[in-house]
C-alpha cells in the first residue's frame, strides 16, 4: 500500500490540475484524503486586485480556516499534506498541521501570485502595495513548504531564481489531463467547402494571446475557417469590441462553458489552439488547453516557447509558431487544411498524451517524488 496523502486547503476540487493529480495518485496506489474549503467563485483575479475584493478574500480565508480546523480535530494520519491550487495563503496553516502530524508539506502553486497580478495580468503595480503583498505571499509559501511542485522545468527555474527556492525542494510534475475515451485522432473531412473549425478557450488574460488569434482570423476572413473562443475573463469586453470593430463574422464567443460542454467542443474541433501571449509567464507554462487537445487527439498549434519545447516537437506532435505572430498562426492554420497533416498530428498528439500526460503518468511522477522524501 502506498503513502497516505491529504489534499488540503482552498483548492478547487474540480480544477483540472487538482483532479488529474488526485486521480493519478489513486491510480498508482496512494491513498488520497480530500480536505477542501474552496473560495467563492466571485473572487476573480480582477476582483482580488480591488479593496473590496481584498476584504472579501479575508472573510473567505477566515471561513476556510475555521472549516478546515474543525474537520481536522480528529487525529487522521497522513504521510504528506499537499496544498493544492489555489492555495498560497493556506500554506502557514498547513505548515502547522503538517508539523504536528510529522508529515511532508508539499505546495503546488501552479503560478506565482506576483507574476500573475503584477506581471502577466498587470492588475497591480509591481512595486506598489498590491505587488509587495503578492510577492510576500509567494515567498512565505515557497519558504515554508518542504517540497514545491512546478509544472515545467522553465517554471521551476523561475521559482528558483525569483524566489530562491532551492533545487532540492523543486519537483517538476506536468499538468496532464483527464482521458477522453472517444478520442481517436481521426481527422474529419472538409468536403464541400466545410470550414475548418478552430477552438481556443481560456479565462481571457494576456497570457492566452486571444488578440493574436483575432488578428489571424482577420487575415483569414475570406477563407474557409471558423473560430470559436470559449470562456470569460479579464479581457472579454475588449475581445468583443475587437470582433465588432473588425467585423469578424467567422468568430464566435460562446462564453463560459461547463466542463462537459467544453470537452465536447475540444473533441469536435478540427484544430485546437494553445497560448500566443508574449509575456515571460506565457513562455514558462503549458496550459490546460494544450493537454486537453492532446488527450482528445486534436491537431494543436501553440507558441514556440521554452516550456512548449519540453513537451512538444514542431510538426511532429504540434505546430509551433512564434509568440505574438498572427501571420505565422494564419499560415499554420492554412497548412492544416490538409487532412493528412491533421490526421498525422492528431494521432501523434494522442500517442504523446497516452505516453506522458495521463493521470497515471503524472501521478506516478508525483508519487516517486513523495516516496523519495518520506
């Protein structure tokens, strides 16, 4: 029997990163106990950057601490305690609990708060109060954990250089994705002029580079392409304005979809898009949408970044284009009008997923890292 792991904090139990690792650990023999007190869904990044949002966060954190304290009054044994995403502000409480139980404290940040709020999203000034508070939260969480997870080597190097996380504390565990049982990698026919359906989804922040996708859609406006941009977020209003200003009838914005509806969209798409943002953060991460495309056996185009190169090979498992380059994206999409190329990339994507990105694969990497320290 493997170790007992407590998944703990204000993490979202439905979020892909948490679900994949929890299910993966269970699949490879670990016992996983879940202790979740999620924050209100109204606490978006943009909301948190306001005084009202900060006050709401304080109330939500007090509620979460109380809920988790009550649930841990009984002595439940575990070998490792993992603070899941999002969870920076729960690490001090988790440190006390792990010390009391003599358990390994693992922190899965997924992102840096300072990098997200002051860098990629630009919601607070880097040297202002908000930026300093976010940076302090990062430092405390990274310092107090026994082990820190990074989803890519590039992200781990950022944690090491920006926050002084020792290499011995870092473990790289990819995000992965839940399986798509219906995935085959087969490319659908585009006979009779049927447009190529292109899907991108996200909580629209600069990282995603949806502006690049719209610029590519404008270049392809007179060609048989149909774009679906699913989700809501910081830049939603700007995207809608841009679509109207450009007169892009080939682009639809269905808004936020349920997990099952989004998965169906991914499976139905002819091509899936990753991220095209120009920020440093965009170069260090491989987002959920990339793994979902692989799991569904869909041809993928994403920015050619250090993180992407850790997993993907250009024209073998995906098409990689320069970040921010709408013309290169449009050219890559034209190449994927070729059904044979789509079929080849779709089959290769699915094979890569099954080899390296399943819950069992990423859960096995995490289990090995835990057992090496227990």
